[in-house]
């Protein structure tokens, strides 16, 4: 690609991103469709992979902590580990370069909604808007479209599951939660991420200072148990 073509492509992408951000800003002023949703339909929901995969998956939900994301990427790289980062769209639109670094480092990008809404309370169109807007922003920034959806706070209903499935996406929860955002305790985060860990587990984390502080030891422990840290999609494929 020559310099002139690159400039045109770069400008076009920036314009598309700008238009997307403006449309989202306008959309947040509109009333949100709400409907009663019910749990119960568990098709296409994954809380872990098979216990024989020989791998665990670290999942980072990202709506804040850009500096810690950078540190987490360095630690993961030092262990040749990969993870899945579930991206909050409204974080990504202020941190495009960091989003690109996650992708370029070989990690998986998932969808964590755009505004961290309660998807159990959202109607069909509102669910679709939250998920599709985040997907589109990630696509414009990195060229890939997420295929995994992690509902904020793990809250979902039948409608949210149906919308994700119609978009060709798996809904991802977790088998263990470090609750790092609440407790901010590296020793506790380490214990929750390692105690009785088994292959196939999905371990929920956030880009917290204390989480980054504990991460090196967590990955060393996994290695001592012959467990590899891989993305959620790779774990689900049973590649370990």
C-alpha cells in the first residue's frame, strides 16, 4: 500500500470511528426499550470448557485500568500466555491504541457491551444495540469482530441469549470469580485464581493493580500444575 493509499484508508477508518462514536452518544439520550426477561434458557452459554483440556482461561473485563492493561500484557507475554479481554465499548473508544495492543499481542477480544448495562432488563433491540455497537467499534479498530459475549455483571435473560446467538456469538460466564474489583487484595486474588484449579476453568479478572501484582505468581502456579493459559475460544476447542 503506497503512502497516499494508506493515508486515505487511515482517514476513512477514523471518520467511520468518529461517526460511530457520535451515533452512540446520540443513542444514549434516547429511551431504552425494556421488557421482562427470564432466565432458564441455557443453550449457547459457557461457564467452562472440558476438564481434560489441560488449560485455563483468564478473562479480563475491561472498562477501566488502561495502565494496568499495559502491565498485564507484559506479564502475559513473559509467560507466553494468552487471555481473552472482554472489551467495554465506551472504554475502547477512548483507548484505541491500547485496544490495538491487546489484539496485536495475540490475545482474544470479546464483547462486554458498550455502556455496561444490565442485559437482563433490556429488550431485544436494546440488547442488540449494546452488543452490535461494541462489535462494530472493535471491528473498525482491529479488523476483527468478536464472537464471544460476556454480559456485564453476568446478568442476562432469555432475550439477551437469543440476541447473542442470532449474532453468531457464544455467551460466556465463568467458573470462578476473583472479585478483584471489590476486595483489592493480591493474596486473595491469587488464592481465588489458583485454589483447586482444574483444566477447562474460566477465571474472571479485571485490570486492577492488585490483579496485575498477583498475575505473575498465578501463571507460575498454573505452569507448576501443567496447565496452560489460553484464550476462551482455544479452551473451548479443547486444544489446551
